C-alpha cells in the first residue's frame, strides 16, 4: 500500500491535460495550414499585361549607347548642329507646363 501526503499534486492529471492541449493545438494548426493551401490568386489579363510591360521596360537600357556614340562623334568632328529655335520652343513649353501644374 502506498501512502501519499494530503497536499501532493496529481502529476498524471497535469500531464494528461498538457498532452490533450498539444493535440488540440496541433489539430488547429493543421486546419490553419489546410486553409492557407486552399487560398489562390488569379490575375486578370490587364494585370498580366502590366507585368509584361514592366518586364519589357526593365529590359530597356537607361542609356542608348549607340545614340551617345553617334553624338560624341559628331561633336568631335564639329558636324553637330543645334537648332536654337527648337531648343527655345521646348524650354518655353516646359516652363509653361510647370506653371500650369
């Protein structure tokens, strides 16, 4: 016969309670994971077109090397000609647009 003191703690009940809680937590986590797997995303054709356009824009270089080389060559040879009137027109248009906005 085993004698236990009156104020002893029933450890088995505590262990069973913790194990049950772990089972419930695992079941809830598995359910959450199943819901997460069920989520889907569908892109519209417009969104796909936008993504394609962005990819193409990123493929375009920031500097057009052949244009720069051509202008450098013209400047070095002294054959580069500027149209002062055209430059002034663009400057005025830009200034007016900035004032409107």
